[in-house]
C-alpha cells in the first residue's frame, strides 16, 4: 500500500493499492493492470466496481468532512463524547477527533466523478425547530481512534461569559467553515440561549515572541441549545 497526503484539501493520492476502514465499512482500491482499477466496498453488502482509465485519468481517494446527500444539510452536528461543564467566567480547551467521510473519485483534469463513498448510510440531526432549524450531518466525537483511521482534528476553545455554570454537549459548525482547512474554533457562551461559534485563523507573532493572535473569520449563532 502506497499513498501520500497532500495538505491542500487533505487529499490521498492512490498509487498502487489502498484499503481504508471506517467503522464497519471498508473501501479497497486495487490496481489490476496499468489501466484497470477495482474498487470494492465491504459493509452490510459487498460489491465491486471496475474502472478503465484513459491516459489522462486518475483514481483518487478524498477524505472529506461533509457529504450532505440530497437533504440540503448545511451544518455539521458534533455530538461530544461526554458533557463539558464550564464554570462562570472560565474557559476550557478541547481537542476533538471527528470521523471523516471517504469518497473515491475519477479525476479527469478539473472534472471529478464520484464512484463510491463511505459511510453509505448518512446520519442526520435537526438543530432547532423544524420550520427554522438547520438540517445537519451528524458526527459523534471519537474517544478512541484506530491506527490509520481517517479523522479530522479540531481544537476548541470554549468560554462561558454567563454568571452560572453552563454545560456543553454539542457543537454546530456550518459547512462554509470547512471551505478552508478548519483547525481551531472558539465558542463564546453569552447566556442560557446564545453561544457564538467563531472560525479561528491563527496568526503568528512577527516578532518571534511565541505569542499568537487570532482573527475571527466567520461567526455562527447557536440559539437552540448547546
């Protein structure tokens, strides 16, 4: 098995053979000859697809945080492994490991055609009431990860500005936050009803003091519980 990781877009490039497990599902990409590839899915059912490549075509495997399907999901609902209690006026820092989706695509220049993806059965959650809420892809934070498991690591800094202890059980992140490589978000709890989610863009100190500043690039309001 030979593959590499390209930072831009977290892209795995398949060169010889690749096998990826995601929970109880598995994708195997095999090189039959110079042009023929076999892509096998193993889960509740098992099936294979064969792809005959032209000279300018490639098979690539892309880990991605967000596959919305056809339901119009615009956010990711991150269910924490355990509840976090934040005292008034305090902050907590978390490092979350979130399972990624995996898709195999046929690439021809700038054109990408999806061949197969996992998980095959996507989970969704509604954040807020049906008329004004957000349809979200549901992701459960992993407490333990397997070797080579495709995960997305996000650092979270959560502040409680309210006068009472507050409990954090979930985090809602808009899909648009993932247009760039998201590594750090900040949550500011203002009261029982409102918490703000910021996408944090880290900026190093030009004077080399080791101090880092942050720019708030986007903001999302969690107003239906957290």
